[in-house]
């Protein structure tokens, strides 16, 4: 370390001195002292580290109280903020797993606030005046909508699959086509789930072709289940052949082996009516002969995170009795939100209008174009010096969540680029906005797909661009920012 760096280090203000600054005194009114002191220490530490690691020329400004204070306040704001917070989804991916999947219908949000404010009959039988079961709550509406005999709700569909395998096939064989041994993302791979549930995987067929005879040949005394996995996130095209659910059901009945279908998304309405290639509905899977189906609550269903097991009463009863059910059980908030969401499906038109996931899927292209035009003009309005090129262009949104594979939805996007800076800079600035705005980059253009924007988001986006553009103007005027601290 150079002499000048050493002498600068000694001039760094102390924690106590900084605590006396009026801005910090103000911060102490709103934040616990411990957090404020921690923020000061953290900023001073990083100043010391960077001064030690660099040789001349050293930026003397770095140790000035006026330069340290904003960093302390910034650090304090960051550590005081919630870690889980709202973001603006400009990606056009509707069921975005990284951004929280489905938005809840307003009715569900209202119901949550009513039920969470009071005690409730979660596990209390009001007729008998004694302990009841939490499983009854969403079960009635699930059976009503699908015609199933029984249903069980657990934490997520991964849990539903795991529980089904564990309860019905522990130590025994489950026949699955090689073409359906999918990885759903994260660490959910069918062969691994099978192994950890205690079931033994019996693979049949080849990656692209499986025939009914393959299944029949694999059936033996150890066979517990025949399983079909909906290959939600990819499709095999070309020289392919899959055994239909109906064919599996024929075999299942012939040998008295239950057929389970993991639907993944589990839609209740036929999406071909919305102009999309059909995703098998829950009702169709049951009609097609599945003895049990499993699906997610927060994919195409558009409700809270949950996993549903539904079908034959004796099989559901075995799942309910399994000790794992306790480990995978849902809380009252999930049941409340799920029940409301499901009730909306009593009227399909209402479901599409009120469930955000369905509403976003069915947005007309013309409306999207209008929204894109409005957003573009809001951005242009805060860019009087025309630092950005803003235009609207056709784009593609995705349903996401492993639903409707390879099905892109035509959309309109606002495309932003600048001749003086890369789109990564725009992307990073918007991502660090409060609330964060998440877009995507394509051919060095920053794109915002209006399909997944919610009411009020446009104004936040406009404000973010206003702040970003003001920041750029400040930068070009601030000589300090040009001082480079050269690494050794
Ligand atoms: C998404 C998915 C799962 C896992 O569901 P989660 O609700 O994310 O736990 C399991 N199987 C299939 C086929 C899926 O698409």
C-alpha cells in the first residue's frame, strides 16, 4: 500500500463521528441503532478494503463524509427493505417460476384477509362440535368441478407426486415410458423422485416411441402403478408414438393396476377455446381413465402454490393416511385461496375474466398493441433529449411454468435501445429500481412485454426511466466519476 493511501486511511471518519451527522441522526429515528451502526461499519470497511487494494492515484473524495453518507443510507435502505417484495414482470412469461408464478384473483386476496384476521374451522367440525379434517375444505369444490370421488391438497405438485408414489408404490414397481422421464426444473427429475419415494422405476419403450405392448410386457406381480407424466416443458416431434391414457387405462383395468397421470399444470378449461393448442384438462384425464391425477395449484389453474391429488376414493384415502401427508400439509391460507379460485371455475367466463393467469393468456392482440403504444409514449415523454430509441414491435409471450410447451403467444413489446449505451445498462438500472422491473434483452434491445404488466406498472416504469435518464445526465456532469482507481 502506498504512503498516500495509508495517510488517507487514517483520515477516514470514525463511526462515532458519522453517527453525529444530521442525516444519520434522522435515520436513527426510523431505524434501530444496531442496523445504522452496522451500515456505517460496512461502508467504512469496504472503503478501507478498496483503499488498501489500490495504488495511486487515490481518489481523495472517497473518504469525504459527503460521499460516505449516501452509501451508508443506501446500505441502510437495502438491509431494511423486505427481501421478498413486489416486482414488475415485463418478461411476457405469465407463469414465471422465478417471479412467483400465478397472481391470485382479487377474490382470493379478499378471502385471505378475512380468514387470516379471525379464527376459523380449519380442523373443526361445526356440525359435530369436535375435531374435523382440514382436507374437507377444498375437496368438495374439487370433486364438484371434476366429478372425482375424492381429492387431497398438499403443498405443491412435486409433493403430490412424491406422496402418491410413496403411498401407493413403496418398494414396488411403477411403469413409466422412457419418453416421459422428465426433469421439471430445479432438482425435480422423475427418476430421482421415484427413487427417493421408495418406488422402483420400471422404464419401458424408447425416448421417442412406446407401444401398449411395452407396458403389458412390463406388468408383473411387483407392479404397483402405471404412470403417465405430462411432458410439460418440451415436446418430442418427428417419428414418435405415445401410448394414450385410454390404452393405459385398458391395461390397468385388465390387470387391476391403478393408472396415475401427473398432469403438471392441471387446467380446468379447454385452452383450445382460447385459441391455444389443448393442454389436457383434469376432467379429460379422469374421463380418459386415470384413476388418480396430480397437478399444481399455481400453474394454469391460477391459484396459490399447491399440489392436488384427485380421483378414486380408495387411492386418495391411502394417500391421506400416509404419514407424509402431515409433512406436506397445506396451511389455511393455501386452502382459503384455492377454494376461492376453484369456485370461480363454476362459471368459465368468470374464471377467464377474474383469474389473472387466464386473463393474461386470453388478452386480445389489439389490446396489447394499444398498451404497448401507451407505454412507449410514457417513456418518450420523460426523454426530451431523445437519449433512447423507443418503439413498439410484435413479440412473443410465453405461458411459462412448463405449461403449454412450445406454445408462444403473439404479443406486443416496447423495444428500447440507445446509441450511447448497451441494453445491459438499461436492464440493470431498471432491475435495481424500486419496485424492480424485469425485462429481457434481445439483439441488444431492451424489451418490455406488456402482456404481463399489471395496472399501475406503467407509471412505475415511466418513473424508473425518468430517474435513469436523470442519472445519466448527472454522470456526464460529475467529474468525480471519471476518476479511475487503477488496480495493482
Ligand atoms: C411443474 C410440474 C411438477 C411440479 O409441480 P410443482 O407445483 O412445481 O411442485 C411436477 N410434474 C410436472 C409434469 C410438472 O409440470
